[in-house]
């Protein structure tokens, strides 16, 4: 090997612990950021679904209006009383 390569190898070997520590730290940071991003995405999707369900429930309850209908039952009562008398 040339002297430059030998010096480069020695420098790399001397800084190996620090380099490995930096790599582990960067891997840990990337993992944490990835987990936070996934959690934020899951929260956002859940919140959107919850909002749509609540909106549709409000619309459904607004559509259900109470309707009061009065029916004249006198004709049916007369008919039934005519059948019972016969």
C-alpha cells in the first residue's frame, strides 16, 4: 500500500469509535423521527375519519324531523261497529 493509504487507514481506525457512535446516533434519530411521522399520520387519518363520522351523524340527526300526522278514524270506527252489530 502507498503511504497515503496507510495514513488514511490509521486515521480511520483512530476515529472508528467516534464514527460508529455518530452512525448509531443518526440511526436512532432517524428511527425516532420515523416513528413520530407514522404516529402523526395515524392520528391525522383517525381524526379525519372521526370528523367525517361526526358530521354525517349531525346531518342524519338534522334530517330526522318529527312529523305529526292526524288521522280521522271515524270511518273505520263506523265500519267496525257495523260489522259487530250484524
